[in-house]
C-alpha cells in the first residue's frame, strides 16, 4: 500500500504530535449508520500542523516493515471517542458522511501541575 511512508505515524508518535500542537483530523471513509444505540462507520485519523500544513496518517503498529503499514480504522463512534480521549482530547467533532472530515479544535489536556 505504501512504497515510501514518510508521513505515517503509530499511536505513540501521534500522541506526541498532538502534544506539540498538531490537531487531530477525523476523516469519514464510510458513512455512519445507527444500529440500536451505537453509530457504526469507518474513520481514520491524521495529525495536521496549522503552521506548515504537514500531515501524518495514523497507522497500525502491526507488521515489521513499511509494506505491512495500513491506516488504523475505527468502526464505532465509542471506539473513536475512547481513542481520542486517551490521546488527551477533551472534545470530539465526528463527521458522519463518507468523504467528510473534521479538524478538531485545540483540545489536548494540559498538565495540571502548578
């Protein structure tokens, strides 16, 4: 899928980019549908810099080489929210139609130590 993968990151690097001021962008790859009380769809994340427009796609950490890299997809809204919350996000704006995206406002938790 990726011959050269300079703009992909795993979870740890994604978290560091958000802490450095990058914003999370949620991209809806498959329109969401509601089944009972849960929304299902297909989303992936990118870390985007406001300063220089640099973008980094979040990929799975499975595999051993670049050929094994694949975007990390989220299939439920609760899963997506849980992941972003663990990254320090306080608010989440989720696009529900395929092809739409939502750039998250600056939302990473700041260290509460005085």
